C-alpha cells in the first residue's frame, strides 16, 4: 500500500474510510469483492459507484433503489 489511508472509529456514530488528502487529478478506489464492485473518487469527476450485480439502496430496512 502507498499513499494515505484513513480508518477512524473515534466517535460512537461516525466511521470514516478513505483518503482525506487527494491531489487534483489523482483517484481513490474502494474495492468490494472485485474491481466491478467499487466506489471510485476523483477530484475532477463525480463519485462513481460501479457494481457487477446492480445497486441496492436501503434505509432503515426499506428498499429505495
């Protein structure tokens, strides 16, 4: 691993995972299982959510997407 990675569980309600100092033009990707299931961040583009099997969004047990 190179660069900075932030893992924090300092408070009861907040969990942080990622990069807090992303240089312009660089990217940060969180892979979940394989490269098709990921969160992709870039300062020059919006956040990209990619999934090989679709995306399910739930809140309090209710399905929204």
